[in-house]
């Protein structure tokens, strides 16, 4: 599981992911088809609803590379959030990559 920490309201750093599939998790997910979109979804907790955050396909789409560039409002809630990535391919099919990310948002000290 990848763990990422942000300070509340930060818009950096950029995080690069390599999306893999297969029983042993070694086969890259091909993101090269036209109109493929990628989203980072941070699960909600209590009264906090899930957050759907835009991502972009990286420079190495055949290797499953995608990038999250933090946006204003993306890290406004302090806490630990299970997160997953949802890929929507150009033909409309969807693949969800679960149980790979823990996002921690800490308060400004």
C-alpha cells in the first residue's frame, strides 16, 4: 500500500502512480487509448463525503503511469483516507484499482 501525506490545503507535491494488474500485480495497465481518464477517489469518513479528484495520464501510458497534481480544495479535510484510482477507458469501460493508497492530510502546525 502506498502512503501519501499532504499538509492541509497544500497543492504540492505531484504524485506519480504506476497502475498494475494481474494476480501478481506486475502487468501495467495500458492507459494509451484515446480519451482515457483517471480519477483519484478518497473515501469519505463520518460526515465527509468521498472526494473525486482529477488525475492525468502520464508520459508513459503503456506502463500505466498516471499523475495526481493536488488541486485547491483537494486536501482541505484533515484525516486518513483510503483512496483508490478509477480509470475510464476511451471505449467507456471502467477499471477500479482498490486497496493501494492511504492518503493522510495533516494540519498546518
